[in-house]
């Protein structure tokens, strides 16, 4: 699973890097700074992990494809907000919300994968329609809505000094 020479290994490693960088970036944004290098790492790896999810063989459209497509659309808007519109006007909010939403999608998939692949979690929710799975996803959603609200209030790039 963690062999970087396979698609699964590469995708998994990039996903974990994106999640780690995303948590750091969102935490720093909530604390009032914009970590430029970490943000670029997060956005790049989030795009790569969402895009590589489409490289796995499939015969029908799956929920993972829908989440991946939405994640890529959010990332596209986030990148436009930063590199094309330079956080002007409503693009500041698009960027802040996009950072948090992008992390949310990665964590959403992480929870789903954990319930599929970790025996103890799988026994609690083998079909992912049981209460333990729903509770985990609701807690994540609540935490990310709170973080998104805080990011919208805290993100004012004009007054910040970008830090590595």
C-alpha cells in the first residue's frame, strides 16, 4: 500500500502528504498567517491525489469519482482565487473556503478508507451505513464547517506577511 513505485502506493503517500500539509495550512490560517511554501505543497499534492484517483481501473461511476471531481473543481477555484484574482473581492472568501473544503474532502476519504481497511473500524461499520461511520463523518463535517467559518473571518492576506 505504501510502495511508491505502484499507483496505489504513490496515491496513498501523496494523499498523506496533502492531509498533513492541509492540516498545517488550515491551522496556520486560523492563527493568522499564510504559510506560502506549505500552502503550495498542500494545493499541489491535493490536486495530484484527486487526479490520480481517476487512474485506477473502474467500470462504473463511483462515489469516489464524484468526490474527486468536486474536489478538483474546488481546487481549481482556489487556485484561480490565488493566482489569477489575487484574493480580490469575493475571491478572498473563495480561497479561504477552498483551502478548508479541500482538506475536508481529503479527510472525508481518509475516514471512508479507514472504515474499509482497518479491521476494528470495519467491524463497526462494514457497509459504511452504520451509526459509527455517520458519527465520524458528522464530527468531521462540524469541525470543518467551524474551521471554514473561522478561516473566512481570519483570512485577510493584505495584512499578512507570507511565511515559509
